[in-house]
């Protein structure tokens, strides 16, 4: 059996951000199965209070970031990509940690994996030397 081909730091970061994005998507999807969740949405409840254009824009912008970081980790200059990866990964780790208290078990599982992925991104970027 052949050894795996080593991936560049840029590719490792992009793959970690892609994995994080999938966890966010599936965590939110499974959240729709909680009793009363869909009814609350139909009655105007949103992810951060009542549904409005502003609240949905906020959440959309927040959740665009991990998906965009897949490409930005590969395309941006080293110094910018490095610090953006460190800063955003730590921000999202804290954000997820703050949303976990009192959450259902499935979300705690996703949140734990998401925090580990964020810390792996931050660590990988912190140790990243110019290619």
C-alpha cells in the first residue's frame, strides 16, 4: 500500500473548512427535526429572534464565511490567509461554544466536532510557513 501524498497547508486548511461547513449544514438540518421547530419557523421565529431581512442577512453572512474560507485559504496571499484562518477559526470556535449550553445531544456532538475542527484550522494556520 502506498503512503498518502502529503497535501499543502493551503489544501489542508481548505479541507478543514469544507468539513466544518458540512457539520454546520447537517447540524442545522437535524435541528429542523426538533419538536416545534418548524412550527416556530412558520410563526416567524428565526435563528436569532423574529425572522426579518436583517436577521436572515446576519445569519447568511455569518455562515457564508466557512464556505468562502475553502477558496480563500487557497487563493489569498500567505500572510492574509494565515491570519484570516487563525482569527476566523478562533471566532467560530468561541461562537459555537457559546451556543452549546442547554443544546440537544446531537448539537453537542456536532458542536464538539466543530470546535475541534476550528482549533485544527487555527493550529494549522498558526504553524503555517510560506509555501
